[in-house]
C-alpha cells in the first residue's frame, strides 16, 4: 500500500431551516492506494471521520466530498438556527483521527524526502497551508448559490 498526505479544499452552499450557509473547508486527508485491489481510500485527518473510496483518486475524492456534504446537511438538520449550525460544523471540523494524522505526517515526510513517486500528477506543497472551515451566512441569496461543490480533485500532495 502507498500512502499520500493530501491537502484539499471544498465548498458548497448548505440550506438550513431559515438560513443558507456558505461553507468552505480547507483540510487534509490521507490517500491510501491498495495495489492489490487497485482501489483508493481517502480518510479524513482534519476533519476526521470522513471516508471516500474509488478506483481512481478523483473517484475516491468525489466520494469523500459527498461524505462531507452529507455531514454538513446532517448538521443543518440538527441545528435550530444558523448559529447552532456554525457551532456543529466547527465542532465537527475540530475532530481529527489521531491514527490517520500519524500516517499523514509519515507520508508527508516521505514526500519531502523524495521517497514517494508523484504519480498522482498533483503539485507538491512544501508549506502547510492554514487548515480550517469558513462558515458564512448568505444574507442576499443569488443564483451563484446553485453552483456545484468546488474542488473536483485534491489540491496538492503535502511535501
């Protein structure tokens, strides 16, 4: 198995009861390629508890982003208002998977030392970008809120 430390960015509108939120996530995930079965698995590191699977990295990433979208919708379903939604999403983002985080750091260090092939055709990101979640209430909805989720592929390999 080959493991890659990835950074990702994804964003989409989320519709709650009486509000629309714009959510943009800057996170990291561990991509594991199983050469035996030819499958990718993406595990959320920050935020944790997200998974995606696929025959290609992009397929696994799409599944991963769908998992994120479903989680955001669940948060909106549970929230009575925008502030409750914001708190739930911030709490979710603060969760991490310590085991995946350790594997992510090992994969990042291997990439920095040039020990991993960059066969994923992603740029190597030498600095750690700011991770976080940006949650804003949409005050004046527009047609732009109908845009599909951003980032159709991971943004970079951490190196």
